């Protein structure tokens, strides 16, 4: 039987099942709290989910005002087309506020706006009951940003308005995660956690994305070069452009294209700067086009057309992969741009995951240390939570190496120790021009696995940071040689409220027939059933329980 909030397939078009699930979950979450976060991998259809959710909200709240905010006019156009294509919402209910389109209509029931344009009209805007922020990892509520000013202004007009943030990457390079407290101290996050996640593994299993194969460089020469690159959050582009534009790295890129990409039809080489891209392109110009911002609009359009039509199979570019450009036929990415940004890495890699006729996988040729830095599980990219003190230590040490003879700190570029005269061997000082060692990498996460539950412990748990008490079930599993544990937590009304308690009540129904406890003391006295098996996803930092198997009665 359908729940009341379930979405009917015929309401807009034939949604995928995971999209229906996402809409239902988000709708429920919005009824319980103000700020809800959807995290979905590229290709999941975040825009489709958003516009169909708007349609459901309008059916139940016919007079509600809806505002959609994004940071680029290409995204505004994408949302506008999605409303026309995937919903039955009349065109005359939708207004655009975007200087790029020379429009500033904020009086319609649904307004789609760039943040840069909307901020100039926000004081005149009547207010919205429902707000969507696309690429919400760009929201910074800690500093006096455009998003902070607009959101505070909107909440001043409608203090109970609901906000949905959608993103593929729920973290910021400068502050850490945008949900919860895994972030830089003092950071103000709108979200407490992702409320619904659509991962790469989910869509791969249903054949909505293709498998990703990797050929990844393993060498020290680039790592040593990058020690000299300045950082302002990410690497300074000019610095890494100079590094990757050196003859040895250009040769590495060309050799990799010839050695690994010959069987691929649509290839993109992701470069650092225009000068870097031009150097790469000059050596493969017979089979490649060049795409960057300093070309005229006609040149750029002609080059893109040559690539998309198949006249040229390689595009050498700087930022086409992170501009929202969508080419499902893209089957090979040559990563020649080092980055410290996991968001940029995911955005770029996600472009080769789309399904297309005749495409059975995407290939990543990573000539940088990006894969080593971020890992090969696309659903659990390694994130470094900023630590100001550690940053200072790292900055001080980034240009140093230790002399093996006298242990003195020396600048990394020195060949001879100024204290004892030790001379580093050439192999540690000069860098080979040849293509570095490459190895294949599997980007497919392990599937969830069933385990027998050997024991269950029922305990109270004290959260030191929040100074609260929770109920905790600890399941023991594994084998004779190594026992592992995984926990399930319950929040009770004595310390918690709202969403946390509602989710705990729902979870409680799986474990007990007794009434939901009011506090931990009652929790410890209740009859709680132990599952015989648990289904675990062990690809993440901590294992996550996906499902349970109970003893049949």
C-alpha cells in the first residue's frame, strides 16, 4: 500500500524508483525540520527530483511560493527546462531572475534565480515557503556572503520556511562537511546531516551509471614538484600550471594519451591553465580541439561541435568538466590537473560515468596524485577536516626535507646539505622524463555483506560533546579470530526532540513491541529483540547497517 506522500508515476513522467524514494523521504524530512540536505552523485537527476518535489508540494499547498537559487545561469536554464519537460506546472507560474537572460521576474509563484542577481531584488521579494539551493555546498553562513544575506532575509519574512539543499559533494574545501560538526571550529552549518543519499554504488547496481576503470600514476616526481606550489584552499592555478607545463609532465600526458586512450571515442584532457592546455594541444592538434575562455565564442562553439560530432575525438580543456557541460558519450578523462578539492575531483570524474549507447565503462587516466589523495570509493571520498594549527605546521614543513646524515632540516630544492655537505643522489634530485609507473585501480565498492550476529549488548551512551545520554545497541559479528562491532543509537525525548526522536521511534519498531522509551533508564528495562543477521556496508569509514534478518516466529 502506498503512503500518503508517495509519488504517482503519472504526475510528471516515469520517475526512477530511487527518485520516487528520494522525493518521499525529503517530503517527510521537510515536515519535521527546516533545513533538509539531499546528497546525490552526478547523473542521479537532482534537478528532476527537485522539480517533481515542487509539483507535489504545490498540490498539497496550492498557494505556497517557491524559490530556487543557483550560482550559474546554465543551472537556471536547466531548472526551467526541467519544469517544462517533467512536470505539469503551467509556464505562466514560473519566473526567471537572472541578469544573463536579462530577466528579473520575482512575482511568479515559482522563481528560479541566480544568487548574484536575486540579492539585488531580495528586499522586494514577497518571501517563499519553500526554498531550494542548488550546489548548496557553496552556502557559507559563517561569513557575510550573498547566500547568508539572502537566506536571513527570507527567513525574516517567513520564519517557518523550509529549505532543501542539493549537492553531489556535501563538503567545502575551506571548512569541511556542510552537515553536522565535522567542520572547522566556528563554522555555522545549515544542515545537521544528509537526509537522503543517492550514491554511485546505488546507481551502478541499477545500470544508471557505468563502471569506472582507473589507470593511476604512482610516482614521486610530481609530489615533490607540488611541494613548491602555493595553496589558497586549493593549489594556486598559476603555480600548478607552471609545474604541469614543464616538459617532463607534458611528455607524460602525451605518452599516456597514446598508450591508454587509443580505444576511446570521446576523450577530455583536464588541464590547469590556458598556457598548459595550449602546450598539450600543440602536440596532438591533428586529433584534438582546444576549448578555453580566451577563444572567441565562434571558435569555442566550432571546437565543441567538432568534438561532439566525432570529427575530433579529444578535447583539451581547463574547466569544461565543472561548468555543468553534459556529454554522456564522454568515455575517457585524462586528469592532468592536481587538486586539493574533493568536490572538483568528483565533479570531473562524474562526467565519464553517464550511460550512453555502446559505452560499457568510463576510464580515468590520473596523471596526478588525486586518486591517491581522495581514494577510489566515489561514495566515500577522503575528506580532510580543516585544522588551523595543523595547517600552520604543514606550511612550515612543506618546503623541508631531512638530511639522512645529520638530520638537519633542508630546503627541498637543495642538492647539498649546507650543514654537513651530504649530497643527495641524482635519482632523488632529478626527475625522470619517462611516463611514471601506472597501475589499474578498481573504483567499484564492495557490495553489502550479511553477517551472523554473535551477541547484542544494550547500554547507555554518553555523548561528551553534547553532554547528552543515548540508548545504544552494540552488535558483535565477525569470525573466531577477529570480533567486530557495529552500533545502533536511539535518541529519547529527555535530551532530544524533532527529527532525531522521530527517526528513533521508527527504528524502535524493528527491535521491540514495547512502547518507545522516554529516556535511557526505560530503554535499559525494555525487551529488545536481537537480529540473527545484519547486512553491512563496509566501504565507509565506519560500517553501516543496511538491513536486518530476524528469527521467524
